[in-house]
C-alpha cells in the first residue's frame, strides 16, 4: 500500500508522471506510422522570475538518468552553468537539445521540465543569496516548507547554487557533507530554562558539533546571548537569533546590540547566526549589521520555477518551429572570459566574442548518445565550485 503520494523512480522513467496528451500523441504516431520520424527539440527559457538577468542550470544529472536507455541523443549545458534567456543579439538560447524519434521521448517532456524548472529555480535563488552573503556561512533550512520527498533534490540544488551546508540528513548524504543545525525552541521549553538546555546540549553532543545556542526563547536576545556565553564560556561557538517578524522590530539594531554586549564582555569570538524569514535583501542588510551566518529557508526552497519549455525545431533534417521559436538545430556559444552568449546554427564556425575578442566555447555538449550516458556527472561539490567561479565574473 502506498502511504505517501509520491512517484517512484521507475514510474517517472516509464512516463507515469506525464501529461495525458503525450500518451495520446504516441498512440496517434504509432497508428499512423510516424513513430520513426526523427526530430530535434530544444529546451529554452523566455524570461526569468524576480527580474533576474541570469539563472543557474540545475537538474541535469536527473535528466541524464531519465533519458538513459532511451534511443535518443541529448546535448546539454553543464550542470551549474549560469545562463541568460537570450544571447547578446536577443535570440533565445537552447539550454538543452534532444534528437531522435519523437515517439520515443515525447512522454518524458513533463518530468524533464519538472526536474529542470524547480531545481534551477532553487539553485538560482541560492546563488543570489550567496552573492548577498559574501563569504559568510549560509545554510539551507527550507525543507520543512516543502514535500519531504523533495528534500534531497532541494538541498542538492541549494548547495549547488552556492550555499555552504544543508540541514536534512538525506540532503547532506546526497551532497556528501554532514548535516548542519543548532537546536529548536522545543528543547529549551522542555527544560524550562535556557541555561539548563544549553548546558545539556554541551554535555551530550560530541565535540565536533559546534555549540550554537538559541537565544530568543524567553528574554531579550542580548540578555540571553550574554547568559549563553557566560554559561558555556570558551566552548560557545555562536548564538542563533530566530525571532519571528511579529516580535522583531529593527532586527539590524538587535544584532548590533547583541554584538556590542558580547564584545565588551570579552566574547568577540562568539558568532551571530540569523534565521527566520530571511531573503536575499535581508541577508545583505543583516550581514552589514554584523551577522556572521544565516539559515535561509522558504525563500530558497520555495523559489519560483524557471519556466523552461521544450519545442520541436527540426523534423527529418528540415527546420520546423512554431511561431515565436527559431527553426533548425542550434549551438549555444559562450565567451569563457565575460560570459557573453551567442546562438548560431549547429554547423556554423566557432564565433569570436564581440566584447573580448576571444574564441567562444560550445556550451551544448554530449550528455546522451543512443541512450547511453557519455558525459561525466560531476559531484555536487564540483558543480558548486563551478557556480561560484561564474558568480565571481558576473557584473
């Protein structure tokens, strides 16, 4: 008996999570002898949410496994690529290309877009928060706001986007890291006394777990922060402020007060960790006020999707596209220096960047050939480093 409303990996591969019109399309193609007709379909984005000029591609590894053993060729930008919807001339850019009999893969369009749309949205929001936080620690705290079956995918996307750590056990396993977290208000309430709860955490937790005390349960934040520092002495790594917006007031001022009171008592090494309703803008503002680390939840895990679309652009070698789309198979090129993009017909010669004068590099690279995965699938940490290297070159 299925106790949770989730699809298995096998059901996704079989197309059980697709839209019904693709099933009907396959039936018609088969009945009319068109099941061998080869097409080129491309995945593009028309516009991005939040007014963002760029997005982070995420979900490619799952797409690779989705199309494994399907008789098609797939070309894709590398996972973690920062891209724009259009090239420098305003042409919509292919992010991914699928080539083969349409009958063989049309029913996989829905899960393909689902992987890319949601995970790219999360990775993009994470990357924007990463830029806002600078070099300060940022942890993904958002899985409790989403379906638990998605926790590993959401945490992986957030990590790829540039966050430093995740809170869930399964998400941490997927990215090859240890989960990161502090303590809930419930622990303090059960003890009925902040100091007793902090001391119990210190006594029970192994030495490698940082001592971060939650300091806003009963009293003013700066009072609890000082009490925690005095109770744990040099063992206290940091204090966490999770004050709800309804009680927060000027949060930046609270942070400055906490920092001052800790510093004048000799606790300058104690970090200030902030969580609770944070956004890209509040991370930037509170970091300037003195916060050292952030736990960001719903703003990232509930990110708006990147609305990819898949369209046929070529049928049996002939350009064919609906209104608003460009016909023919294309290659997307990028300048390795300034990240300027250019779209050209597939067989066009390698272009030169109009800004840097450098040769551009082909971004659509073989992922699947005849149903076999032919590209290396990098570890999440490697993809994250790729994202960070690009963020450093953005305006």
